[in-house]
C-alpha cells in the first residue's frame, strides 16, 4: 500500500464547490430561465445521478474507516464516549447510504424522463447553453 500524500476530504470538498458554482450559474434572471434547454437538464441530471450513484461507496469507506479507528482504540471524545459517538456516526452514515441509493434512483428516473424532451422555442444567437 502506498502512503497517501493528499487529504481525501479535498475531493468531496471540490464536488461541493462544483455544486455551489452550478447553483450560482443556474440562478434564473428576469430575461432568462435557470436552464434554457431540456438537453442541458438531461445532461445535468445525468451527471448528478452519477454523483449520487458514487455516494454509497464513499460513505461506506468513511464508515469502515471510522469503525476501524474505533476498534483500534485510536479515538477520543470531548464529551461522552468514543463508542457513543462512533455508534451514532456509523448509524447516520448507513442511513445516508440508503438515502443516497434512493436519491440515485429518483435522479435516474428524472434523467430517463428528460431524455425524450426537446426544445421548440426561439433560439437566441448569443446563447451559450447548448
């Protein structure tokens, strides 16, 4: 096994920043909808479904790491016991895994439903949302 040279938490932090950027880019204006074309909706929902599909594995890795740290006796707690906090965190992470599966399924349904949609409105010449 090779030593890790970067903090793994930076990867989900980048994903969170990317979603924040998406949210800002898709704010509707008075003259323009948040997303102008169904093809963009389809592509965006597909990307979000892919992201959601990967969440259960990531959450499982976090859960296993926390459990391993607890079993090895490498955890302390500012209040309560490490066992109490680890149990609560592991339970919540497992719940999040199940919710991520449900999120993935819902996004996949939305993606499949958006696929047949097309745009029939006016096409502005300067539109960059194609």
